[in-house]
C-alpha cells in the first residue's frame, strides 16, 4: 500500500506538471525535497541526541522502569505482549506524554526509541508486531492539549478568540483516538486463535 | 487552560533539572551516561534520512505540480452528494495533506485561515483539523523505516481510518459548537 501511494503521488505529480506546461517544476521540487530531507534529519540529530541522552540518564537512574510500573496498569491493557517493566513501555509513555503536552520535538526521539525497544521484542524482524501497530495508532491519533502552532497562526490572523478551537480539537482527536484504539483492539483479538 | 499552558512551559526545564539530579543521587555518572545515550541520536538521524528524502520527494512533486488542487477539485462534487455545503470543499486540500506532511499541512491551514478569516467556518474547521490528527503516513514510514520493518500489516489502514474519523468529528463538532 505504501509503495502504491508513493508511486501514485509521484506519477500524478509529474503527469500534472507535464500537462500544465510546468515540467521544470518537477526538477526543482525533487532537488528541494532531497535538500529538505537532509535539513530535517540534521535538525533531528540535535534534538534526538539531547533527548536520548536524557533518556539514558533516566534509564540508568531506574526512572524509566518506575514510570513504566506507575502507568503500566493503564498501558499494559493496550500492550498485552509487553512485560510490565519493559523499557519499550517506558519510551511509549514518554512519547505519548510529550504528544499530549505538545512537545513535538521531544515526541519523535521517544517514539523512535520506543520502536527500537519494540523491535527487540519482535519475533518477525521485517513484519510489524501487533504492539507496534497499537503504538502507532496511539501515536498518530494522540490528543494534544494545547495546539500551540495553530493558535499562533490564528493570533497572527487577528482572530477574536484564537484559543476557541482548543475544545473542538480535543473532542475531534478524542473521537479519532477512541476509534483507533477500539478498532486495533478488535483486530488483535480477531487475529488471535 | 492556563494551567496546561504553564505545564507545557515548565515541562522541559523541570525534566532537564530533575532527571540529572535524581540520577546523580542514585550514583549514576551523569555526564558520561548522558553522552553515551546522545551517541545514538546521530545513528538514528542517519538511519531515517533515506525515508525522509523518499517521502518528501513524492509529496513535494505531488503538491508543487498543482496535483493537490486538481484532486481536491475532483472530490468537490462528493461533498454535495453527502449532503454537505459545497463551500466546505475548501477544506479538502488540508484533509489530503494532513496525513502526508506536517509542515505542508500547516502551510495549507495557514493559507485557509488567512483567506477565509480565522473566525469563519473554514478557518475554525482548518484550525481544528490541523490540531486534531497527525501526519500518519510520514510517521509510519519514518518510524517503521528506522527499525527496518517492511511489512506494515494493518497499521497504515488503521492510522488513515483514525484520520478520517478525525475529519468527520471535526466537521461535526465545529458545526455543533459554533453554529
């Protein structure tokens, strides 16, 4: 499915550019995309190093295990394949907390760390484990309490009440997250013999 | 709401203080331990680079060519058939862009908010939608790519389902709250 979407977007883009006489745009876009990829990755290396360093400190001090045990009962139900004090569970909880607080640049390092830990417990190295699917469903539909960026945009556009969309945002994400978690639960239970 | 904003403001400085202090009290060599962990940051960054470039390539070519607008235009009649106001169709580019790219979606949302006004129906809907779903496609390819997973199983469909629910819920709650 990913291969198909990737090819479709690329091919449709090139065909549209050709038909509208802007084929040279494709060259510019492609080069810019490659440059942007490096920029994003370099930026990420900095924040990743910072958060992974802090994460290692927390691990060595036994804090990650403590957090995992504290919130384990809540998250354990979502991840029945993980042990209650699994390091993956700690990273998952840190990622979700960062998402909820809207700390986007901290969420990614914790998320990638969680994937690394989940992969260690995965018995089929090139196929996603059920725990990974649950984690990504949770991650991509996670509630953000303060959508700071969009509030900033609204403020700049002279909104009478820039923060009025916080409530609607929480309700909309809440619906998406609930459905994602329930459907994931149903899939996992249907597949288990 | 101010309480939550304050928590967001204090969260990082407090983590930066509390974790090293607690680690120190537990006799962890704090500086060495931090550096050892930070080393992984570089490896991870390099590992996800090809996935970032691959995704950005196809997204940028698709958007910059004007294909996004054309596909959105095609989908417009669908809104009328669903019994919705055809004016809502202005939201389609954002709905398509949201799962693909965070910065791309923010660009589309900003443009919609400025064009229709932040307190218009489209402005509020764009704000809600931007804040309520994540860049599913992007997160999945980068996260799975970073650990070498090739078969995503049902993860992508599940993520896109959540995005669709987020879209429907946004239209519903914005209409219900403000109109």
